[in-house]
């Protein structure tokens, strides 16, 4: 073998290693979508399956079993996050036999089910009878899974489970929820299951309609906001919300529990008093979110670690009550045409979001680490999160969020050093022969 050819082989092996799933470089995170059914005009299951297969969407979240849609997705390589309505939790908690029957009837063999969500935002549903039943239902379902199953059992939370999120490093869970939430966290940790949550930067802008807040929400250029405790700078709200959740889990000792974003999105239409609900903003949020996730930049607290994220929602839901925005989160119309281009088509390319490195503060000025002229965090009360919980909207007692989230494009230096050490070793072995 000629030495130049051998060198080329070494370099090719390195490139292959850096781009192969399962290598030291993190594999591409999935992009998921929510399938809401509060509508009377949804397309046939086969049409929805064809639409999904024409996109880069790899995961589908169902709020309850949809047998026809599952059957239509057989062989598609699209996996499911399968939901259980809040109203079914009591029966599943009451009897292992009921859980076994549910598993036998609803977990398909033709489509992979990555996880089962037991309830949606149950701890903040307003029904005080449900929280004590959550863990028993999860335990019964876990016991009912077939031997060797890789399906995870979890539940989905609203951001109202946080009592603090400003700055992100102060993220903490509501102490009032500890009696129900702590055992669930133990369960997730013991079974390597993810913590699932629904952050919506849209609601932050709805309550603070300044241009700088919109920029935070939409991943657009801005001066950045500093977490004075961690020293990290945030320039998009999604990352700050995610890091606040991460901080809350870490503070409880669950640093090994992964996070899944079960819902996030932006309405493309709203009532006259719903600021920001426009096609342009919805396109900006979702397209920049997709690009941000695909970049695997991660967050300031966890650089290089992208997060599995489900966008709300595949279609509009015309039977929802409330403001116009509630019926206008769809990426697609029910005639299968896109409401706007979110960069999800397989043949399309998504432009990376514009990332602005915050300039240093002018001499003699003080950065605002918390509320002030330019606040870094807000906590809105009495919001409603879109989604499907037995066909009902879920009112929240509080909804905390933070503008922030600088994208860190810091490469994993350790990974690169190891790979290039291997390249040099390979070259040395070839030359030495």
C-alpha cells in the first residue's frame, strides 16, 4: 500500500467515525410531532402516514391510542410516544390486570413505542385525586411490559412543576408537589426513563411584547442575558427553560435522568389581542428550533447535547375552545398542505438560526442578571397550555419561563483530541511498515 493512500484511509476512517451513530459524537436527535385529535376534519390515517413519511419527522406523540394511524405507519421507521389520558389513570393504578390488558390491546408490534406517557400534565390538572395514583399506574404498566421491552414508562409535566427558574441555574421543583413528584423521579431514575415536559416560549412573549423578548423567543439575534450564578449567557428562551429543568433535576440528584420536550410550538394565528401569533413568528420559532436541535449545539449548561423534542402540532384542531390561537398551532392544514415551511421536508434544507455572541458590556455598566430594566425571567400566572387531555384544555396555576439560551458551538475538545490521536497513530503505524 502506498503511504498517501494509507493516510487517506486513516482520514476517511476518522471522518466515518465522527459521523457514525453511536460514535463519540452525539447522534442526530430526533424531531417529533404531536398528533392532536380535537377536530372533526382530520385526514384519513393513510394520508397522515404518507405526510409524515415525506418529512424528517421521526417520532409521533399520540395522546391516546390511534389504532388506524398506527397500522398505517407500519414499516415507516416512525416510532411512537404513546399517551394515556388522565381519565384512564385510576383504573390502571387500581389493578395490574387492567394494566396488562391495556398493554396487550394498545402496544403495537408493527411500530416501535419509545415510551408511554401516563397522563398529560396530571400533577397540575386541578384534580387532587389523580397525583397519588400516578406512580401506581406507572408501576403496573412497567410490570405489564413484555420481557426485554425497551419501551420506557414516564409522564408529561407542565412548566408549572417549577417553583423557580430565574436564573436557569436556580431551577427548582415546587415543594408542594414533592409528595407526588419525588417518587416519580425515583421511578424514572431507577428505570432509565426520561423526564417529559411542555415548555412554550410563546406564552412569555404573550405577556411581554417588547421586541427584545420576541427575539429571545424566536432564536433571533439579541444582546443576551446572563445567569449571574453560573456565568452562562442565554440568547434564546428555549435553552433557558431547558436548563432550568436540568438544574431542578440536578438539584434533586437526578443528573442522569434525560429530558424530553413533549410539547413546544407557536401559533400562526390568534385573536386581535394575542400578540405574536403570526405566520412569520410561527415559522421563525419552529424552523429555528429545528435547526438548533439538528445542530446538536445543546444548551449553555449541557453543550453538545441536543434534546428530543416534539413540536405541537401536526394539524390544527378546529373543535378546541378558547382563543383563536388554540386552534392554530398546526404545522399542516388538514388538506395536507403546510401552513408554513418549518424546514421539515426531507428534500429541504433548514438554514441554521442566526446566533449572536453577546458583546461585552460597556465599561462602567453592570449586566442585569435578574429582573430590572432588561429582565431575564418572568413567571406568568393563569395560562393555558395547548394539548389534548381527554379533549380538554389544562389550566395552569402558574407558568414559569425565562428568556435566554445562548447556543454554545463549543466542540467536544476531548472527542476531537481522541479522534485525531487515532489518526496520527494510524499514520505512524503505516509509515513504520
